[in-house]
């Protein structure tokens, strides 16, 4: 699925749509991967998702803390930014694989830094520059992810 994003508001709106799909599909944990160049809108999309789940206030990329936990909509959401990982081995100390239980959501920026150690993402969102805005290319990696992407359509 390809979604054209004219501006930051459209990017936040896509994040909100993903949040609504997550609310409707609470039967499993979800790994959502956000990929794209610096400034492509990964954190803006995360802000839209977090806001739609009830987070109030600014959403910052956890570039320095690596992981920001949230308790939203009756579930745990971990927002991680792997940009500063020196090696994929550093991922083991973050506990992200262990968090993929129950109805938890793990939202990963820079998933390629994990070198596959988190397994297949349920949904991969690639943000790419396109003309004046961006395109979001959404790919389901699992059956649960396919249901989430289908709910966005």
C-alpha cells in the first residue's frame, strides 16, 4: 500500500490511522517498523500514532534514551530509535524482543540497525521523499500485519 503524504499533518494522520487499526486488532502484540532517511517523518508518524492512543504533549524521538515506554489505551507501547546502536548486539540490552507479548506494541525507528534480530515486522512503513512531500510504503510482514494494513485501506 502506498500513501501520499503532502505534509507533517498528513504524516501524523497516517500514524493515527495505524493507531486505530491497532485498537481494532488487539489480539496480538505488534511490531511496527519505521524506516526512512533522516527527516523523512518517522517521529512525526510516531507522534500521530501515540496521540491517537491518548498521549498528550510532545513526542520526541528516543535518539539518546533509545527506548521510551508509554502506557496507553490499556497497553504498553515501546517507542525505540535504533539510530545510535553501534552494533546489532547492543539490541540485546534493550529488551525489545521480550516486550513482544500480550497486546504490547513495539514501534521501531531505524529497524535496519537491528539486522533482523527482532524478527519480521508486522508492518514496515518506509517513508521516502516524493516530489514536494513524502510517500509511505506500507508492507505487511505477517498475517497480523496484513490485517492491520487491510484495516488502513
